[in-house]
């Protein structure tokens, strides 16, 4: 297990990453364009497809639905990349953080490549194939975050973890004010060890948050509506979205695991 100094080094790196989240680059800035403008520019059937995201996310939080990943296959995959014997999610939580980092980074690269191919293939047809891309990229994002949760020893079958996953998704597309609010909420959840019911209560107004995510998502997707040229935009946009989502999941889940191990060390010293 890691020493106190090693854990503090991990935590410091995570905190530095959190501070770096204040900048918005071009794609994030255009994602802040008001929905009224998006409403005028986007064809109705595309709007309807994007709006389905809200229902899909609500359904995912409540039951997991069609987005739940295979626990068994992930355990087998993780076992191949660590020297520690694992047979359950609890065992995964005991592997070195160094292994978690390596597994997460490999997963991020793999999922970003898949998203790139997906965005390019659907972007080639412009508006005619964009409707296919929207639910697929959401599925890739949710699957990636669930796999990151498992890599850190957390069970996405639990409702609290699905809420945390949606928070990671929300974090990746929020502005600096939103990111700070989410970090504060997650810190309180960890310190107070809130139940699923309390976390759901905290998410009152969460549908409005999802609509904001939809607006951001929709504006980026407008660039894919141009046939052929949309292939370039689609590949780049999908890749950047999955990279951002997976990075948020990696850092936020790593922070939880580091803090838990620091508490364990402090408890063993008493």
C-alpha cells in the first residue's frame, strides 16, 4: 500500500488539476451560446434526438438501464493488468493506485479512439447521420465512466455511484462556476458519507442541469451537420468530449480513493 507521502503527492496533483479547470477553450466557449440560438439553427428532429439525452440520463440514474457494463468482464480485464489477485470489486479497491492510474489512462486512450472513429463515420453524412451519433456518444461516455469507477473499486450498480458518474459527466461540460459547485458537493458527500436518498435530494433541479448539458452538446454537434466536412469535426469533437469526460472521471474517482486510503492510514496510526 502507498505511504502517506505518496498519497499526498497524488492528492496534490489532483488539486492542481482542479485549479487548472478554470480555463475554457474554443469548443467550450461556443458551447455556451444560448439555447435560443441553438433552437433556431438545429433542425427539429435533431433537437428531439438531443432532448432524449435528458430522459436517458434520468433513466440511467434510476436503474442503470441499458448502459450498465459487465462487472465480470471488467474484473477479468483488471486482473490481467495487476499482480494482485482479485475476484470482486472490493478486491479491486485494494490494488495500488499506480495500477489504477495505468488502467485508467489506457482505457481513456482506447475509448477516445473509438469515439474518434464513431464521430468520423457519422460526421461523413452530415445531418443525415448525426442522429445516430448522439445516443452512441452518450453511451460511450457512460460506459467509460462506469469502467473507470470499477477500476477504482467502486460499483456502478449502486445508485450512489451512478449519481457520481452523472456528476463526472456534468463536471466535464460545466463552466468554472459549475465545476467549483460540483467539487464542493462531492467533497460534502464524501465527508458526510451521504446515502443515495440524500444525494438524490441534493440533485433537485438536476433536469435543468441536464438541459444545460444538452445545449452544450447540441452546439458542438452543429459542426457535424455539414456533409463530408462533418467527418473532421465529428472525429475531433467526439474525441475531445470522451477525453474530457474520462479525465474528469479519472481524477474525481482517484481523489476519492486517495482520501479513503489517507483516512485508513490515519486510523491505523491511532
